[in-house]
C-alpha cells in the first residue's frame, strides 16, 4: 500500500458491530467497553485449524505477542483488530498477551474483555511478574518508558510456551494494514535471532551517553559490528535461538551496567541495541512506519516516511486515542480510528 493510499484507507473499511461489554464496577473492567469485532474467517486457501482443540503448539499457527494493561488496552484491542481484518487466515493466528501482575484490571478481567470483543480469537494471557525486572530498571527520559511491562519482550523466551519457536512482537500503539503472514514469513538468515526494519541513516550515537562512548572498554561492543538503529516495537523473533543464546541474560547484563553508571537515557530500547544492533535481519521499512506519536517530550504530529505502508506505529509520546478524544488529533490519527472498538459510555 502506498503512503498516499493510506490516507484514504479508513473511508473504505467496513463498520463493526456494536455489542458493548462492561463489568460491575471498581477494578473489574467497568471502565472498559468495547464493540464486538466482526467474526473474521479463513480464506479457502488456508490450512484448517480445529477451533475446538487449537493450542499454541499447533504447527500451522502464526504467533503474535502483545502486552495488555489498562492504560494501553484500547491500543492493544485496535492492534489485534487490525491484524485480523487484514489477514488472509485470521483463524490461524494465535495471540499471546502479556499482562502486568499488579495492573488495576486483573488478568481475569482483561481476558473477559478480549473474549467479549473477539469471541472466536485464539489467545492466551500470561502474567508478567514485575519483580523479575523492577530492580534492573533505571529512570528514563519519559516516565511511561519505566513501566516494567515495557521490558516483557525481554522475557518472551521464558514466558511463552516452549513449543512456540517463533513470534512476532508488536507494540500496543500500532495498526497493521497488510496481511501479517508476509511479516511472519521473514527469513532470519545467518543464524540471526531477530528481524526488524533498520534505519542506518539515523544518528546512532545519540542513543547512548557521552560516558558510554568515552569508555574504551564498554563502547568496543560495536567494534566488530556496523550498528544501525531499529525500533523494538515490531520484531520477528526466533525463540529457539533466543533461548539457546540466553539473550535475556545478555540484555539484563547491560541493564545492570546502566544501574551502576548512566550509559543511556531511553528505557528498554538501548539494551536491545547493545546486544543486537549490527546483527539484525533487515525487514522492509513498510513494516514499521514508526514515530507517528512524535518525540518523547512533546508528542508533536509527524508524517509518513516515503514508500509503501504495511504498519503504522505511533511510537513517541502522542497516542492517537488520546488526541482523538481530546478533539485535537493529528492528520494520521484518523487512520487509527477505523480499528478502534472502544465505546464511550
């Protein structure tokens, strides 16, 4: 899809059914009401999956992981809706939701909301124990980046069922406007562990402090690599290689160094860059038109990068649902609205 065509996409999308859901008050989900999504079905070319007995170990499944919490629930629901709407084989997608342990909405409530919104969805909710990572998190340029759930992607190899050998990780502030099977079919060559769109024109040095670059010992981590920036909000991950290489521990090692001496400012991204930058399977930029939420301070409006678009990503401070509700949207926020299933009560 071309960048120009994306501007007109929302005029051609079908409407959703309006069957609301609400809890009974307090922390049981009463603040979250969503329309029921259309029941998306497989095309004739899809391999059949027995819906009554499907498990995460079925070999025909496409695995997608997202976090799920009360603050970003609206975004997560829209992301799931977008994946299903554009998939040729939506019944063959299995969603792995990672929920915060101490979120105002319990995992049980979140599960009820997801099931009422997507009655036929294949999914499982995992509880992320915040004490796994809380002592490794350092302060960031924006408080939201310090949320322990931002670090759940580091632990997918431990959290997800061991039979899951590959997963697409998606942030909650994006929508997919293409068939996700195309992203799933990415080949990770030369034993690479992750694939993501790379941006080699970006100023890579700004992601680390002067103290990092002036230290001849730790900065030599990039000595034998040609590192490029990549956004961790969209990744194809080989969990077999991830587990075998103990990459969770490699990331934790850099977080421990950060706690002792300030080597970066931006939350969960820099440890991934330290471990993987220069050894990432490059994916077409169309799969992460990121930065639509502006920077991490002002959240100003942004425009699409040149080229085709398969995924729109509101990384940065500005979120489309917040700006739309405030009646102050950016032009591209209207492209997110057709996937929004939230119903104001």
